């Protein structure tokens, strides 16, 4: 298993290998995203029982929770990819990190927007200065910072390194920001799902949510892979394998 | 080590000979704080409630203003290359530069803050908390900001970019510091908040020089 992982890691360093293997993955990822989204949304929006307090408006969690989860883990992935680039100088890792940034920021924005739409009927206001909301907003600012920095630096290598350093600094700061705003003010309900505890949701509500979470991760992987493939093609455009690919 | 000492000495001397460098952020600090009574409400009762937060926001902005120049001259005149070639630890150098920045910006801000407190009708009990929170909190601002300054040193019009990068990272300091001043003002204990600020200072002093050193190196590859 370990040997296999090490080999996979070394192979991932090769842009050509990555491009070829992901060509085979893409149909599967697309299929899984479409099917998962269809099943999860139909179950969640039509068959899950309405919440006894919030009525039907709770159903937005099938978009909101997966997006919020992903926005946070995407930042982590971006920082890890950046660290791999800083330590081992693997170009692929830098391209992946750069591909993740706008996707993660979009999910962050989706989480904030759906949260606002849900907050209006439930809390009676679009926005409150609550800890969770504020820390998501700050996460969005961190994404913007990384993207702005990458764009501002002209030298390709330096911009990748700068982005990686900033995302690592951000990663260390995320828990500090999270706990300080939580301590400062909180109105948001505690997390719906916890890995360490038995879920408090009814299975009819929970199963579609879990399906949607998995689907969103698959969809995220698809988006990042597509973006990374573009980076690969652009950077390797002078190589013979890309030329052959373009001609055929 | 001697190189770092020499750099610190040189930078302090430069700051002393060029007072605008550290006086301008101080004046900015004063002016920003003066905008709030004008724009919101000059009623002392209201002011005393927001004083701590306003003074801290002004301090934060003033710090950002002076950060831009931290490494710029060194990148432009080649001092940075000399440091890298000398083989001295960049970690210690980054720590030294942050110290210089704090002496030229955070320390004067801290010393001038009681004046602002008077203008903003800060409650008497809150003055020690204001001084203490600025004294412990502004070095964290300098340390974190130095990372941003190193990252943007070679970027044209990096000042605005620097603010975008660094402001989200400043939020925890702002929260705990403003809360310390506020709680002191209503007669509550503020040891906890100062303790958190101290923990952040320890963490920032240990970790941010690594990031600064890595960021400084990438200024060579442009």
C-alpha cells in the first residue's frame, strides 16, 4: 500500500501522466457528480420530512453545508499543495494549488449566499455579525488575498511560492481566527454533523445530506482536475506530446 | 548575528534621521481616530463605549501604512542579496526587521494612545488596559505584517495588496485587544484577553520569521 502511494506520488509529478490518467477519470467524475446531485437533491428537496421548527426552509442545508465544508477543506488542500511545492519543488503541486484557489473561493461565496438566503426567513435578517458567518467571510478574504498575490507577481515561480507561503500562514491562522470570533460572538447553531458524535438528525434528512457532501467533493475534484489540465496544457504547450494531442 | 545587529542599528538610525517615516503614521493614527466623533456622534457617553475599538482600528491602519516600506529599499538597493550571500540566518534577520518596525511604529503608537484615550473619553479604568493591549498587541501586528511586506516587496503598488493580505490575519489581535479595553472600561477583569494576546505574540515571534525568510528569498527569483 505504502509503496503504491509513493509510486502514485512520483507519477503525479509528471504532467503527461496526470493528463492521461485524468482523461480516464473525467467521465466517472462527471457521472458521479450528476447522479449524486440528482439523487441527493431529489431525496433532500422532495422526500426528506420538513423540519418541525424551520419548515421547508431548512432544505437549503443540502447546498449550504456541503459548500461550507468544502470551502474550508479546499483551503487546507491548497496549503498542503503549496507546501509540497515549496518543499519538493513539484510543479504539478503549484498548478493544483493555483487551480484550487478560485474554486474554493466560489464555494465559500456559495456558502455565504445560501446562508444569507436561509437567514432572512429564519433569523429575520440577511446578515448578522455572528462568529461562523464572520469566520467564513474572513476565509473568503484569505482566498482573495492569495489570488490577488498570485496575480500581482509577474514571475511565475515567485508567484507560486508567494501564494504557497501566504496560504500556509493563512492555514495556521484559520483556527485562531475561528476560535477568536467564536469567543467574540455566536448565534449560529452548533455544527449539525460531528465526526465524533452520533448525528442528531433523522436518517431521512441525514442520508441526502451525506450524499450531497460526497457529491460536492467529487464535483470539486472534477473542477480542480479540469483547471489543472488547462494549466498542464498551457505550460507544456511546447512539448511534443501536447502538440501531438492538438494535431490529432 | 553581528550583521543583524548592524542592520537593526542602521535602520533605527535611518528612522531617526528621517522622522517623517515614523511621524506620518502617528499623525495618521490621530486623524483617523478624530474622524469618528465627527462622523458618528461626539457625545462622550457614546464615545467612551467605542473608544477602545476605534483606537485599535486606527492603530491597525497606521501600522499597515508604515509596513509597505519595510523591505522595499533593501530589495531595490541590493542589501537583500548581500544578506542572502552572507549566509547569516534569515530567520534572525526577519526577527530583527520586525523589531525595528515595532520600535518605529508600534511603540510610538502605544505611547501616544493615552492622548487619544482622552480625546475619545475613554473611561479612566481602561487606560492601563489600552497601554498594555497595545504594548503586547502591536508587536504581533509588526511580526505578521513583516511577512506581508516580504511577500510584496518586489511588487509594484504593493501597499494596497499588502493590506488585503494582512488585514484578515489581524482580526484575532483586534478582537482580543478591543475586548480587553472594553472590559476594563466597564470594570471587569481583562487578564484573559491580555493572556491571549501574549500567547499570540509568542506564537508569532516563533513562527512568522520562517515565513518572512521564505518570502524574502523569492524576491531574488524575479
